[in-house]
C-alpha cells in the first residue's frame, strides 16, 4: 500500500488544494506543544497550514500519521493509514457493490478529538467515509 503523506480526512472538510507547506519555524508554539503532548515521539515533522489549522505529517514506529492541530494546540483529528484488509467487511462490500470495477487505493482510520472513529477508503478519486461499524456516511471528491 502506498504511504499516505499529508492526507487529511474528508470528515474535516479540508481540501488538499488549500494546503500550504510551511516551515517549522512558522508553526506557533501552542500548536507544536499540543502535538508534542499527544505525540512525544514525533520527529521529522512536515507541516502544512489548512484553513487556520495545522497539519503535521510524521512517522512513529513505522506508522505514518497525519494530525490536524488547531491554532490553540488542540488535536482535531488523527489519521493513520491501514491495510485494506483491516477495513470492516461492510466497507469492502459497499465498495464492491457501488464501484464494481474499482479497487480501494488507500485506507485510513481516523479518530477525532472526541475519540469518534471513522474509516476512509479512497476509491476512484473519491474518499468514502464510514462509521466505526462500517456504515457508509458520505462521499467526498478527493
């Protein structure tokens, strides 16, 4: 599976087109502190600014992370890529029924600030969002 770098959840309604890469020196101290509090082992962080929030991309123990941090340092959501096989069966069934000739390109597990888990499956240039049980929620053009 390709590595997901700086892929932000469609759930947050943030678009890649609006992302701006920024240098670490331009990231406010509360944002860095909020990330380090939650992810003390994060290193080699790549930063982007998106609609007033900051996205940090990094690896911890071979896992890629994409974390959206608010300007005050609060973690808005965390996204971690997963193997397609780790998606709930109902997600795979939905994709095969609604996109019969397409495959899941990438998959991710997204956890928001309240601990709510959703799954994302990229299919045919779209992000399909599912709840923690695999029920389809929405489709967002990638």
